[in-house]
């Protein structure tokens, strides 16, 4: 079975392989991005709960670090989405030009 997959890879042109891999990566980002955004939205809502005033001295620090990590992940996902879309457009234009 590995021979069949290897033979299929040999027959596939480089431009099509790169385009397929970019499509797969963009598809994975489409799945992961809403989850990160929901986590970030949840973390933004937590301090407005009544029980947030009852946390220990250490817990706000953990919350703040988690919020920053979630914000960074959201920013990186959006940036990666933009860069991959740009790479895909440039690659499509190059393939059309040749």
C-alpha cells in the first residue's frame, strides 16, 4: 500500500502537491480557529463573574497568563491564516503565468 501512495506522489506535479498541502493546512486552521476564539471569549467573560472576587492570590496570575496565551494563539492563527492565503494566491498566480 505504501508503494501505491509513493507512486501517486511521484506522478503528482510539484505545484499541485504544494496547493493540496496548503489546502489541507488551511482546512486544519479553519477547524482550530473557532476553538481558540471561543476559549478567548470565555476567558474574557470570567472576571465579570461574581465568584472571581473570591479567588486566591495566585489564581489571577494564572488567569492573566492563560488569557495572554490565548490572545497570542488567536493572533498567530489569524496571522498564519493571512500568510497562507497570501502564499496560496501568489502560488496560483505563478502557476497561471507559466
